C-alpha cells in the first residue's frame, strides 16, 4: 500500500556550538536512496548517524546542504517520511490498533479509511491477534513491530529507521530482521536505516554507506551482492563474510586514525 520515492542528500554539513568553538558533526555528506531501495548507513556510535537521520526527517536543520525527495527540497518534518527510533514510543493507554491509528486520526482520515488501513498493517506485521492488547502486554520485538506499523500506516514515501533493533536480544533481533525484510518486500517502501551492526546492515541492505566519525563523512559506498530474498544461511556465505571483514576494516581504520599519537 505504501508509495516510494527517491531520496537525495546533497553536500550536507551540520555544526553545533561548542564550549571552545563550533563542532562539526557531519561534513559534505552526499548519498542517495533509489525508489523502493533498502539502504543502510553503518558507523561507530556517536559518529553522526542519528544526526543525519534527524536532518532527513526534518527534526533539525543542516548548517549547509539540502535533502530532496523526488527532486523537491525538504524543509521540516512531513508525512512523506516515517521515523522509527530504538525506543518504541508507543502510547501505553492505547491498544495496538489504536497506536497504529493515531497518526491517521491526526491526519483526519475517515473512520472507514482508518479501519481499513489499520487492518491491513495489522496483517502485514502479523499483529492481528494482538490488535486489542496494550503495549505493556507485548514483548520488545512485538512493540517494535507496532512502532513500524504505525509509521507505515501513514504511507510515507521513505521509512527512516534509527537503530530500531538495538535494544533487542540477539534472537529477537534476528527474527525482526527477517520480518523487516518481508515487510519491505511486501510494501515496496523506500528504506534508509542507520546501524552500528555490520552484519545487520549486510543482511538487510542492497547498498551500504560507511560513515566516518568526527566529523561524519561518507567513507565508502558498497553494493551488497545478494537479491531481495535473504535466507539466514547467507550469513555464512563467503561473499557475506568478505564484505563484513571489508566494512570492519574500514571502521577499524577510522578508529585508529581518530586516536591521538603518543
């Protein structure tokens, strides 16, 4: 049901005022996410990944550069972008279905349209059985499925994911990665996700941007040599392991370059 769009970040720089002068978090970042593509940004914690996603979402302004969606300059937040954080940010007093419906109610959709769309995403996210449950009755993985469903229900052109599975245990995280791939294939939504988990990025993405730190710059762009159908077994494939080692080497080199000399 979701539409998709082409996302472009051009020459984006973000600086903050520091005690001893300006601090540059991002510098001359350029990237694209093609129509219906799944792209990951990988980098160390504190490297500016979340800042970049916040700028794309319209939550903060860049110091320089711009973000475009289908060639149109973006200024501020909008329903064309859905954002999911690591924390679930669900309303505990609302049921699963009511949480998914919240943005649609704010948008003023008719009751019948809201019901149809909520029912669709309950089915897509395999949540129909828990439609009337409260978030406190759900596991962490299920709560994150509700958060993703709520974003998708607004039918954004781009889904932005900020370390969405970072708080989950390894087993639930693996299940959610499989689930997210299935949802992406079913909806055709353009997805941009940031993560510090290299294996997660390779398993999910079609392309990966490796982000340097202090300031954040695009260090390298890498294609992932797998089709949209991803079985768990690809984690043991030679191409997977080689790409994992290549990205880890890039991040390790970045870490070494950032250390002060003796």
